[in-house]
C-alpha cells in the first residue's frame, strides 16, 4: 500500500508564500507523474501542477509564473512552492501520484491540506 502525506498548508496574507510538501511511503519501486490538485468550495478539483519522472512540468494557467513544482525522487517527495499568493488560490490542496504496481499503474491521493489566502 502507498500512502501520501502532505504538509505545509496554512493561512497567509495575499502576496505571501507557502511551500507544500508531499511524501510518499510504502512499497514503492518508482513513481511516474506526481502532482498537486486543488478544490475550492463549490468547485471541481483542478490540476495545479504536475511533474513527470524525467522532470517535465505542467502548470495551470492561473498559477504560471507564481508556483513552482519540484520533486526529490530519492525521497519520493514532491514540493509546491507558491509565491505571490492570491485569495483565489484558497482551496484544499491534494497531492497525487501515479505509482506502477506490478503491471498496473495506480492513482494515489493525499488527505489534503488547507491553504487560505486572506485579502
């Protein structure tokens, strides 16, 4: 079984910064894409940023230039550096990982961490 544990959320003023971390644990022989999603009240969960095993990244248009995703494959950990935060970034942020298990690829999610940006 694979478990994802997020940390780093909290309350910050607009224009401030936060850094989220997500560590994967369990029987892992490698992780494909890791990413961050978010869900605001009354809205659908959306992709924020993703990073492949070879370091290719993808970002939602709304966060480009402000957020940076990175990963430490040796530690099975993904990070999200969030700068110039805006009130509209307020949401629960979820970590996601695609993990090869035998001949299958399974999706795992973290429990979520709240990010609140005040105006």
